[in-house]
């Protein structure tokens, strides 16, 4: 199982309408911090009702708490986009 798949599995509790996990490590090859810890760079894009009513920091904390033990050795950096289905629909209708 790849690390991206492991992260996805750990986030299953979100019961996400959409959950994407990208391994961006190749884009950061040679990055000093990543070289020191050996961890990769990942991006999570999650759309879930679990985020309703939560500020951005609380949403990110839910995701970080699920993978905290992977940091910093297996995951050096984690970029998070955490939205509700309504937020995605609003953004889509404005486009």
C-alpha cells in the first residue's frame, strides 16, 4: 500500500463526498527539510459534511490528527483543502 493510499484510508472517517490524496514529493526533490526528515510532500483535497460549521483551523486539525504519527518522518509536508459540499457548489455556481 502506498503512503497516499494509507492517508486516504486514515481519512475514511470523514465519509467524504470526494477525497483526493496526491503525492507531490517529486515536485520537491532536493528540498532541504524533506531530505532531513525523509518524508514526502502530500496534498489532500476533501469535500465532506464533517466540515460544516467548523472554521478552517478545526478542519485542518481533523486531517492532521489522522496522520500526525506519520509526521515528519514519512510525511514532511501536507497541504489541505477541506470544504463542505455546499461550499463547492457555491464556488462552482459562481464560475
